[in-house]
C-alpha cells in the first residue's frame, strides 16, 4: 500500500498485491517512495486492489455539498461518494452501506500506512 498526498487538495491511496514484491521492497529500501506508489498504482494484481481518491484529503463524505470522493475496487469498479445517491441509481440505505464499507476499508489502509511510517528510521539530513 502507498499514498500520495497533495496538501489541501487530495489524498490518493492504493492497496493491493504487487506481482513482484521484491521490486517494492527494493524501492522501499532505496527510499524511492514515489516509485513505490507508481508501481502499486499501475502493477497491482486487480483481485483485491483498492484505490481511494479523497478529494480535499478530508476523509470520505456522505452528504451532498461535501467534496466528491471515489473508491475503485479490483482496479475498475468505481463508486462515487458525493451524496447524490439518486443519480447513482441506488437507494439511500444502499449508498450509506457502500460508504460505511468503503470507510472501514479506507481507515484500515490508512492505519496500516501510519503504523508502517512509525517503524521507518528517521530521515538523515
């Protein structure tokens, strides 16, 4: 899993299995974090892949008027969270159920990323 953060704009988070984990490990050891993000974004095995596009980097939102957020599953199944459940041809209950499921997954991935950051050695000047 990896994330790309643009302050006050968006947080992009990808989680999944890379077909060659040694490539990811090597890039991590060389502190090539942008390359890790790119590798996972492009090369993850579709089965189990999650991608979150959190506009404004403020978490997933349910209501209209809030920023739009998007979750991709398996690399292709797109779910938009913008509060407009009618436009997405679903019920409000189904929309909120999708949002809750997505939020649990998103929170879990972010927690794992934060825990991994805590174990990384401090950057040298």
